[in-house]
C-alpha cells in the first residue's frame, strides 16, 4: 500500500525551454539521488504555449519580489529529462514598460501598475495581431510566461497588459478552438494599422479611394452601392432593394490584394466545408468586397484539389455520341460478353451465361457456363460459330478470359480480328450489354416464378427474344436471318382459331429466289431504320454534350470504376495524358507509380486545375544565409571529391566552404569500399551438415563475366580460394544499366541458418526523433556489405562454386 508524506514547499525562479517564472518544489534532504521534485512543469508549459495568454493571477504573482535561496552545498541537481535551471533573479530579462514580466527588475518593483495596458512599438512584435495581445479573463493561475525571444507561434509576449483591460472587438473567444491552432490560420491577418496601410497602398483600390473621397460619394449605375470612408478604412455600402431611409445599408470592407488569398481559404476550405461557388461568394459578400471577387472565388473553388478529388461522377461533361458503324453483312461483326454470376448455381452447376449478339441482325446467342475460364469460353464460342459461321470481327471487354493466350490463339487460327472495348466505358460494347439486361431480367423472373432450372429454358427465352421486332431495325432477328416469321405459341393459337389452310405448292427455285429477295429487302429496310434510330439517339444524347479534348502532357482526373463506400472520393489523380487514341480515347500515364498506362474514355476524364504554389518566406534569427538546397553526393562509378555536385543556389563562399570540407575528408568519397575491424558477422547453422550444390550451367559469355568479377574481388581481398565442405552456385543477374550483378544462390544455406532476432527500429519512433530536426543527413555506404568482415566459420559456409573453382568470402556478400 502506498504511503503519503507531507513535505514543505518552496518557490524558486526557473527557466525552462525559453519560459521563465516561479515554480513550486518540495523540500526534503534525504532523496536517494540528487533531484528536483515538483509539479509537472513540462505539460504545464505546453499548455501555456498553446493558450498563450497572461492572466491577472500571473500578473500578481510576477509582481511579487522573488526570494533568492541561500547558497547551499547540498543544492539539488537538475534532472536531464526536464533540463530545468535555477537562475538568479538579477539575470532575468526585464522590460522598460509596465508589463507583467516574470521576474521584474528593481526599477519595476517601485513602478505602479497602470490602469490599462500600454502599447508601444518596443513591446509589440511586428506582425502580431490583436488577438495575440488580448488578455484572457478569469483564466486559471499559471506561473509560466514567455520571454521576448519566443517564436511568433507563442502569443502574449513582453507587451502583455499588467492589469485587467476591456477586450477588443476582435479578441478571440475564450476556450479551445476547434479550428487549426497555428497562428497562420487565425481569422485576423493583421492589425488595423497594417490593414489600413495595405488598403491605401494597393493599386487596385485607387479608383475606389477616389470615388469615396468625392463629395458626396457617387452611387453606382444601379443607384444601390457606393464607396465610403469610415474611420480611415474603405468600405462599400450596398442599399437593399426597396430600402427606406431608416434602414442601415450593408457595409462591406474592401480587401487589398495581399489578404484576398487568405480570405478565400477561410471562406472555402476547412472549417467552411468546401462549399460551392455561390455559397462561398455569399459568405464572403456579407463582410468583404473587392473588384472581381466572383471570378476569384470561382477560380479558387475550381482549383481546389479536395473538391476535384471528391466531386461527383457527373462532374464531367459528356462528349458527343459516337455512333457505331452500320454492319450490312450478317455475322460479320459480333459482340461477346459474360452475364453473371447468379446467386445460386443450377443443379447442373451453371452460374454464368456467355452472350453473343450480331451487329447486322441483332441475332442473340447464349450458352450456360459453370465457370468463366478461357478454355470454357473457347468451347462455347466454337459451338456457336459452328452454326452461324466465324465472324470477321469480334468485340469483347478487357476481361482476363478474353485476353488470355488461348483466346488469342483461337482468333489467330480462324482469322478473327479481336476488338477490345475501352475499360470502364460499357457503352463501347453497349449492344451486348443491353441484351444482357433484358436476358438477365427474363432469368430472374423465371427463377422467382418457377425454380432455379433456368439453364434448361435458356433456349426458350432466346426464342422469345428473337421473335420480337427490334426497335432500331423494325424487323425481328428471325426475319432477318431466316427470311420469314417462325411459328411460335401465338401463331399456333391464331392458326387454331382460323383453321388450318395448307400453303400453295411451290418449287425449290422459286422459294430460294423469293427468300433471297425477301432478305435483301428486309436488310435494306433494317439499315435505313437503324440509321434513323442512330440519328435520333445522337440528337437526344448530344443535347447536354460538348466537344472535349486533351493534349499530350495535360493533367487529368480519372473517374473511379467503383467506390468501396459512399464517403470515398469519386475521382483520383492527377495523372498525365500520354497519347490520344482515336476521337474519344486517351492513354493515361500514372507518374510516381508502378502501374502501366491505361486507356480511358473521355467521359471518364476531367481536367485537373492546379493552384499556384503557396509559399512563405521566413528568416532564421542570427543567420541570413540562403537555405542550402541540393547539396548531395552524386554516386557515380568513379567516385572522388570532384564528383560531388554543389547546388547552384549556394553562394560563392558557401560553395568554397563545402569544397574545402569535402577535400578534408576525400577518402570517404572513394569508390573502393573500406573495412571495419570492430565487428564480425557470424553464420550459425547449428548441427546442420554441410550443403554442397553443383554449379549452374552458364553460357561462354557468362563464364567470361564470372571470371572477370572473381579476379576483381580477389584483387580487392573480397574473396579467397576455398576448400570448404560447403558450396553454393553462382547466379548472374542483369542490371538496368546493362551490367551484370554477381550473386550467389544461398537459399539452401539460409534454410538451415538460425536467424537473429534483431529489434528493427519503428518508423513512427524514427519520425518522432527527426520531427524537430532542422537538417537530416543520410549515409550511403559504398558496397556496404563488403565493409563488414566474416569470422572464420562463416567464411567456410559462404563458399561458392563456379566453373573456375571454389572461393569463399572474407566479407559479407551481396
């Protein structure tokens, strides 16, 4: 059970991470180790930095004289975790104005506190806004306060008021803010004086200033607005329609160019919800105005990457319809697709349907399938074409079963030209897709009405479809293929009611002649009907379409084929247009990705509107040199100090200093690897018996390359001749630059090696350590493996065998 002990306390002046003030510590003379025991200083200072305001209790606490403890030989030492330092109050920084300094000097102890806060150019940092200098009322007591050298991100510097004052209208509300906490994202961009100066100096506002200084200020052409000056600031007054004299006009503060970008971000970005153009313009128009604000808002919203990425699938404007060519010869071109899978397999294991439609006659074919493998699809297509003949062209989607090598061999054998539809654009293969919808509805209705034996009645469903005239052709597929109406259930009923009438006899020649004439006439009429139908469809489709095109190198957003959930973004990108394929298809490249370029229809693309880079300029105190950019070692094969590339942004003196530094460490830039003597690598195989594998057979060219590499490694001391009982074969791996990498196949050795459980560093911990770093250096060792030697047992196990003999490594192999 824990034991509580009451200890006396003492307050000491403390400096901690740029903060100074009085802090409470426990007084005890029997600690196991020298230490300071007090309240949680670190978290308190963090909270104080986040709040950044001075309270009345702080002011009263800071105004008291500080008792300096008597020197003692047993003074507690400083904990390294907090790096807290006990200081003399005489060395604390002071100011010459009536401020709440943490430890006032003698001249401030006799100076009475003023009734209100005083502001001067010495106490107010440049660029500080009014909320940063506002005093927080009724805040909790806190005994820490920033020094003047704290960065601008920490508010309430040396000019903080010493007594309670009335908050200004622009002061921030009390309590934590749900919006981002950085100073850059505060609502007020500058002080009133700075804003007024920017208004007067802005060239785009000179006409408005001239109009406002006229007596009286002229009204606009609509007699509803005018520019006025109120307390030195420029406003635009707007009178509402049907206004009365007692109504107050709406006053819009005219914004200079410098602050318009920040206002656009506040009005559109988070936390404004990324609203559209009209809402963003209305939100700004309540309080602000500048010439061309509507255009700036539209441009800003259009170039918002978040809005472009989330968007809607309907964001893009459709391109005009491209009608498919009219095919005159039956079964010259067919479209093929696969329907399914259905929820349940039939008793015969069928779950898919292979569908085929002829472009000329709209004749459909369907075959029930148990799977969609390429071999199964090949057999089904062969069965269909055995009845109707092999086509000249066949159109499919980009499914893997249609692009398999088996299918390509089938097309090549029978002289078929394989056409592939544009990915994610089903309209390219719309003929068979539309038939799939009709046939799928037939099958679903049959399953709900009868049973799951739809594969047994599939041909009956096809008969019903073929007997109905196609709306685009005006004839049924039966009539265009067979030249006459077929007898179906309705024809049987009609014949039963009318009575059977035998057809007049005719010879075979007349029948064939009449059939050919009927087919020619029917197909000609079908072509005319199809042409009229396509023109009507195009006119209807193109009402809301417009011509769209992209150039090579344009940045585009790509519509996602499907979304995992409703909250997922509809578009991805930006990507680059690599090539234009035809009128409406584009080859899109994916930079910074391993994906190969893909073909997309123009309706799946929309232009990406980029925004100018938003950069800020900052100055590091005490160092006005340019930021060194691009100083790196260009690791060429030859190496050497002369190969070091220096950035052109460096000044002449900086470049000379870098050259001198590199020259003083010239051996580090050598292409020849070094060798450490402080560590040796061991290979633990336990009680495993030695493994010996014969060398792989290689070509004479590869043998020569192996011999050259062995000689180089022997000269460098990387390897030595071996008589080990272990042996692994050599493998030559080609490099991207055309050279050959010498590798050893150690897979069998690795199988019997006991691995080391070495703790790998966590990525998040490394990022935390590097989070506050100003410079980050990376080290790339020259053939780093060759710089770590092996112990004697490991050298025997690393032995490799070639046609030229056996060798073993003295160092770690690649």
